[in-house]
């Protein structure tokens, strides 16, 4: 049990309070801003690092994952499935960069992003467009249009984080 709690603490999902035990963290607005800034920095770096490394296998995996996202967004009423499919797609961009430190940072952030994204309210507009956005991104990468891909990923991140901020503001007393 201690090992599990230590792992969750390392992933930033649990905090331990001396003589009080452990508790699941609540991501506040500052955490949201940090995650947003990190995504805006790391995702374009991963895309830039992919130059010359986008094999047919990588393209096929990205297209497959884009379809999974679309299927979950349109046919499965489970935010966690959509979130996991979206983050699987993102990791499929980070993995072939062959930058082990970048991938390690991504994987450390992934748990916090899962917590943040899976707990938000479903947005019908987002669910209608998220699959298509990922198809566009995978197509840009397949075509070697890395500047377009960076723009697409930046736009996607901004839309998602703007929606989360709006939801948080509407829930404030």
C-alpha cells in the first residue's frame, strides 16, 4: 500500500500530510495554468522533434487513435474513455521522438492531466470536433507539415483549457 501511495504522490495525484495521512489533490487554478503552460511548451517541442521520424507505423497509430477518440466521443458516454484516448494519441506523438527525458516528463504530467480532463463536464461541441481535430493533426504530421501540426496542437490545447477555465468560473459561488 505504501508503494502505491508513494507512486501516486510521485505522479502528483496524492499529497501526504505529516501525521494526518494522504489525500487526493485538488487541482486549483494555479495548477491549471502550470499544466497549460507546460502543454504549450512540450507538445510543439515533441512535434519539432518528430521531423524525419514520422514512419508509416507512427502515422497508422495516430490515425487509429484519432478514430478511437472519435468513436468514444460520439458513441461512449464516458469522459474517462475520451480522455484516455486523447492522451494515448498525445503519447503516440511523444514516444517516437526518441527523447527519453521528454517522454518521462510527459508521462509524469499524464496522470495529472487525466485527473483534470476526466473530471470536467462533457462539452457537446468539443465531443463533436475532437476526433476531427486529431485526424487533422495526424494528417499534418503524415504530410510533414510540422508548422501546421504545431498550430493545430496549440489551438487544441487552448480550446480545451479555455473550456475548463469557463466551467470552473461558472461553478464559482
